C-alpha cells in the first residue's frame, strides 16, 4: 500500500499531466502557446504540478 504523501504526490502529478494534455489538445480553452499569457500560465501550472508531485514522491520514498 502506498503511503499518504506518495498518494498526494501522485495526485498532484496527475493534475499536472491532465493540464498538460488539456493544453496540448486545447480542451476547455487552454493552450500551451508560450507567446500568450494564458499559454504561459498553463505551461507553468502543468510543469510545477508534475515536478512538485514527483518531488513529494521522491522525498517520501527516500529512506
């Protein structure tokens, strides 16, 4: 069974991946165009969620 911090990190990372996919497919008026403000915010949101989730998972799995 996974511990609570690992599950939280996994959920945060999945949110980032969903935002990335949504921005790539332009779902719900999101876009990953770095030339627009909305595109930069979407990109930063997705990257920070993926990296933050992975860091939480790594911190929890380290002895």
